[in-house]
RNA sequence: GCCCUCGUAGCUCAGGUGGACAGAGCAUCGGACUUCUAAUCCGGCGGUCGCAGGUUCGAAUCCUGCCGGGGGCGCCA
C-alpha cells in the first residue's frame, strides 16, 4: 500500500473493532499533523459515544493497534489525540510502487460506467468563455475518473437543434453551400450567426422562409436535413480543432447533440403518461416533482411538452437520462454545467427517478461551477463588451507565454520555444480554472495565471522540468518502470518530499470525492514546493556518497513522474525542458 | 417574496464532512546567485474566519436569525 494514511486508517479501524465490536466501521479519522506525521482524532468522539474517558480510550487504542515496523513513535496528547510518527525505512518503502504506470493509485472498486456530459457548444456559434469551464473541468474529471479505473463515456451534448436552425439554413442557402462551408470552416461562426440573425430581424420575407424551414426540419424533410447536417458537420470540425489546440480529450465519436434524442421524445412522453406522471396544465404537458415551488409557492412544473406540441429541453434531458441509464447501462451520470441550471437539473433528476430510470445506487450529479469574471467583477467580456472567443483566448495565452519563454528560455531553439509556449499558455488557462473550488466564481487575470511564482501551471511545469533536467545534466537515462526504487532517508527535506510523494494516491482519490479537481492542484503545488526545498538543501549529483546520490536521483525521478502524471490528469502538459 | 450559492490576511484562495495556536500564494520589507535551470529558496510583517445568538469538552466547519455579493424562480437551453 503506497499511501501510509490508508494503512493507518485500516490498522486503527481494526484496533477499534477489537476494543469494542460496536465500533466496527467507525472512521478512525487519520489526518496529517503539525505535531507528528499523522494524528488520530477519533478517540474524543468515540470515547464520548461509549461513555468513556477519551484519553483512556486513546491509551487502549495505542496498546491495541498493530504498527510494528510502521510507526517509530506513538504518543497520546491533549484530550486524546494520538500522534503517529512513521518509521523512516517504512516510509521510504512506500515509494516502491510509485514508479509503476499507476503511480501507486489503486483502481476504484467497483469500477463504474460513468457518462460525463460536458463542453456542449452550440452549432453555428463560436465557442466562447462560457464553454471554458465545462470543457476544462469536464475533461479533468474524465481523465481522473478514468485513471481511477472507471469506464468513461464522454458525451458532448451539442446544441444542434431548435428554431435558430431555420434562419441558419436559409442563410446558408443565400450564401451558397460552398461559400457557407468555407466561412464556417475558417471558424467565423459568429459572423455567420449574426448575419442570419440580422436578416431574420430585418427582413420579413427571410423570416417567413426561416420559419417555414423550421417546420420542414422538424418534419424530417430530406433536403432540409442535408443542409442542417452540413452546418453540424462544419461546426464539429471547428470544435474539434479547438479541442485539439486545448488538449481536450473529446473526439468526433463523443458528439452526441440534442438532435440525437429526437426520435426518442415521443416514447419518453408516452412512458411518463403511462406511469401517470403527466399532468396537462395550461395546455402544456408537465410533471410536478415534489419539493419544487415557484414564485407564489405553487408547485413548479417540468414542462415536457409545450402548449404548441413541441418538445422543450426538459424532454431532451429526460430522453438523455433514459438513454444513458437504460441503453448504455451507466451507473453514474455527471453533468458539468453552470450553477444557474441547478434547479432545472434537480427537477429533471427527480422526474427521472419518478419514472424509474434512475434507480439507486445509480445516480446523477450536477457538477456545478461559478462564472468567469473580468477584473470589474462582472462576467468576463472584451473591452468592447463582446463575449470572448475561446480561439482568441488560446491565441493570447500562447502569445503571452511566448514572450515569457523568449526572455527566460533563450537556451531553447525556436521550435522548442514555441512548443513550450503552447504548453505553458494553455496550461495556465486550465490551471487557473481548476485550482480553486469550482463552485466559486473566479476573476480571469492573465498576469496571475501566467506568473512563474505561486500556485500556477508555469510554476509546476518549471519544477517538473527542473527535476528532469538533472538526468540530462548527468547524462543519465531516467530509471524505467521495472527498476526498483532505492530511497534511503538521510535528510529532513528528503523525508518531507517522500511523505508528499506517497500521498499522491489519496490526492487523486480526493478529486473523485465531490468532483473537486482543485484538491489535486493543491497537492501538486505542495509537492512542487516541497521538491524545490529539497532541491535547495540536498545536492543530488554532487552528493558525496554514491548511495545518497542514487537515492536522491530516485526522488527526483519520482517527483517528476508524479508531477507529470498529476498535470496530465488535469489535462496539462509537462514539457521535458523549459 | 421564495429557493440556491458565496462571504477567511491589503489582493487571490486553501482549510479532507467539529479537533491541538486559522494555512498558502501574491503584494510589501529583509536576506541568499562564478546555480544540479534564481521561472528559485530562506526569513519578517499581516486575520474580531460578514454580524449576533445557539449546540458541544472543543465551531471557520453544525443549527437559527440578520447583513452583503452573485444566480435562479412555466412553455429559451
């Protein structure tokens, strides 16, 4: 077991159960401590539960717990804390499986089939900052939950259906297919959309054609569908190019837009009706899930079918749940969607449960996130008040990173500088988005995210490159996965680094607990800081003892490996040189 | 009006489901480079954890009420 905290948890849990069978399953509450390596906090609460003196219980726990060869020092302190200091040799031994590809991270048990719904841009519309967080957070979760051994199904729920497509298709015809395709493929989606919108608003004849086209689209007219498909295909090509630049793992096969559920909507409504859940209210067909109220305290409907007979997004969302659960056999659904949609999603989940499509232990979870703000504290926009295109954001990030690289890394050739600028620029945007609790809003600040100091991607990338550079400097090949780790602790800084390294598995697991990637960020930042402290204090190549040198080289290699792995789970590149 | 969410150092944020004096980073002040990449490190300064009650041996964390910011509240997604 790589993570000593997990072992302590197990050993103390066993001891608790031996002391009193009623304590079986109780959490021993092992936490990192300022007074030792770890502290055990359970004696106070459990002592109270048993009506016993907490200190006495702590003493008994110490007598009972089996930690030979693991702890070098154990003591009871204060009202009943137990301080645990790990044995150095044991601690170093925990590094053993940190070199293998899983970096000591145990596979989730049981593995689940998880559908993650994220990114979801709109066809024939530019991707903008509004899609940034869903894309970045969703991808980090997909990577991390996948690494933990779950089967991940990515769904990119494109906005590819609805009334705007009438005007978009008519505009496409006006332009000519060839011309329209060119315009869309170069990525001028906003221009295309705005032109259509302008005509729709200003030209009656055009508006009539557009409305007629919507009817034809919904009626399944073959020619109309072909034109619609053209729009969708061109947009998907464009989105894919953005994902590619951003290093997002969404691919062509993950596109599953709203239109994919069209043919299922009738069945969904029929089933809701058959189950007696449907209520006709004001002409609309609704389900009233319990516990949701509107302005006047009246029951709030989820409108499945509108008064005009059309389907709204609620119907599509229900069809998607049904499909993911019943056809894909998922056990866990994640929706990486902004916080404002919280009530809507909760209602959809509630209705899906009522319909029997979402039976526990299977569950759906809204992974909500806050807004990206400008320095004025309002939604992030350009100076002229426009929404910020993702493409422009990426360009600027790479441009700014390139300036830094040009001054700080003259030792790299032009090609390598460009590669590093890309990794640093894109990484900075992603890390800024991931490194604070997702439910909070955050202020978009170029200088802070690209800073070489502090909790930023560039700082982590630098620490990684520095650890790697030692091997180049010494003209050594880094160890391969099958070589044994041979770390011996001879210095306090080595010990701190070792402790931090072996906590990787716990850090990764903590992301899955509550869908919080920022915990991995915090861990990696701590690791980078601990490593640089080690690096300052402990000569590696210049170590006077051959065994110490080998041991420290291993620490460098493991640190670089864990940093790279952790960054990869966040979707961030770690260049070998910087 | 109701519901959700946030409020921690001058600034940006952590704080693992109640634990030992509240932690980082930035900024600021003071130190360390003929470097294993100083894109770094070491140290100092800095907090009535929005306010007021309550539960508890013990509260930034749980409960209640207030104050303040953001968001949502039937046919858009």
